[in-house]
C-alpha cells in the first residue's frame, strides 16, 4: 500500500532484533548513513508483552525524531523481563536532525499494531511492523 511501510528486522536475540527495528525505522525516515554519533541518549520503555514493547519502543524513537529532532544511527539495547513487564534499556547514539545533511525521505505518521509480529524463526528473532506514512 502506498501509504504504509512494512518493515522486517532480525537479530540473534531480542535485543539485537529490537535495535535493528529502530534502525529500520530511522533509515526509512532519513539517510541514516549521514548520521554521526555526536551524543548518546538513554531511552527506557516497558511493555506488557513483546508486541506492546515493540510498539512502545518504536513510538519512543519516532517521538525522538518528531519532537526532539534527534536522529540516531546506533542502538545498544538490552531487552529483559522485569516482574510482569518487558523492558528495553537502550543507549542511542546520534545527533540533531538537519534536513540538508540527513536528506529526509518520508514522514511516518504512526506506528501500528497491524501485522506486527515478534517471532523466533530459524534460530533468530524476527520483528515485523507496519508504519502509517
């Protein structure tokens, strides 16, 4: 569909898969290769299950881009279970957004739960998500 983007990311474990999911979102919005690691920001999100965690994580990254005007190219994430919640603790490295440097591609309106998956396939974790453009 022309107003959606369906992204698949994967990793050897949940932490790497969620880091790659954030990278995929960022690369859809800007030319991530032009982003430099000028600062690091800690981001922590929780979710009641793995889908809710993915949704909240992607929302946090999207808000960083839209509200804070921060773009990141590296995501050092740790996914863990704490009590009844899943948690991502991440260190995100990047810089302030500059249109002339980062060459915006598309605008993401929202993260959606539609077609969202977190599965273990072939010895790796795969996450899939749909973005409303």
